[in-house]
C-alpha cells in the first residue's frame, strides 16, 4: 500500500480547520499540527508500506503560462500559513518521507505521474488530499482518501463513490465536467451559464466534450438539448475545450521515481 500526500491541499485544510496554535517561542504551528495529525491517523489506519509527499512550488506553472488568469481570484496566502510550509517539510524529513516537487508543475501533476507509474500494479495507491481535483485519477488500484469536514471525518473515493458524488460520472469524465461547468476556485471559466446539473446531464448522455460537440456539429444534439443550452454551448465552445485542457492533470512530469 502506497500513501501519496498532496501536501499543500492538506496544509491549507489544517490551517483553516484549527485555531491559532503556537510554540513556547510564539511560532505559529496550527497547520503543522493538523497536517501531522492527519498523517499519523493515516499511518495508523492503513499501515502503508510506502509514503511520498508532493509539494507545489511558488514559481508559475505551465498552466499560468498558458492562462495568466489561472487561480488569479484566490486571495493572497496568509504569511502565517506560508511560514509553516518549511516546517511541514522538516516534519516529513523527520518521518523519513521523501518530498517530490518540480518547477513548472503542481503537486497534482506529480501525484498523477506517480499514480500512472503504479496503475495496474499489485499495490493499492491512496492519494491523501483535501482537493477534489485528484478524483480524475481514481480507477482500479488508485483511490483518493480525503477529510470531508474539519480533519477527522474522512471518505475514500473509489469509482463507485465518484459516481455517487457526481450522479453517474466516471473519474475520467471529471475534466469534461470542469470543462463545461468551470471552477471558480481555480478561475477556470467553463461554458457561461452551464451549471453542475446541466453538465452532468450532458456528460451522462454524450460521454465527453468531444462527442458532445461532434453531435452539435452534426445537428444531432438538438433533440436532447434545449435551444437555450445549445446556444450557450455553441458560444462557449472555445472555453469548454480550453477549460478541460487546463483542468487535466499532467501525468508525464519528468521526475525520478523508484518504488
């Protein structure tokens, strides 16, 4: 069993879930404490054979280069949180857990690359995260382990749980879902006027964005889609494909990984 940690997502979750906590010298450590609590809970619960942690770096990623507005609506990260990232790395070093990071890529991309390397092998991969983006990687031996509320209530997402959460969608359709609906938290536009319910209905019918627009181009979609939705889809075609591309985790990050 392999635990893959999405460090930034968990540090953010811990920071916002816990009140300020300081050491005797006044150093703020609530995120470190929360992160370590989740880590210990995970180790005790799953008894993993392998653990690795992935980090984002402050440099712009390939997504920022392609789309300057990527994550532009997010508020500045609190200095009280920034100061705890290096402490978490010290924490992981003390545990003997290797850290993976790569300029130009997000932690999700590193996790996707390692997950791809291990897909179909005789090893259960659990991605420990607080971020729904990694659900697109779920399938076979790859699952996502996520705190739901606060830090103690957790859920494991396999294919069945993804289908329950997204009303029948498969993990690999979640990039199409974002392509249509967008994602305000990452400032991904999607198709203007298309919400969650409509996106799910369209994908359950057509499978993915490519097949949806193929049906529209052939005039075969009008019997399934209302005129107003059809108009929105035609107007937002460029945004749909672009949003899908930006939302897709890169599974070919050039890192050295050896189990």
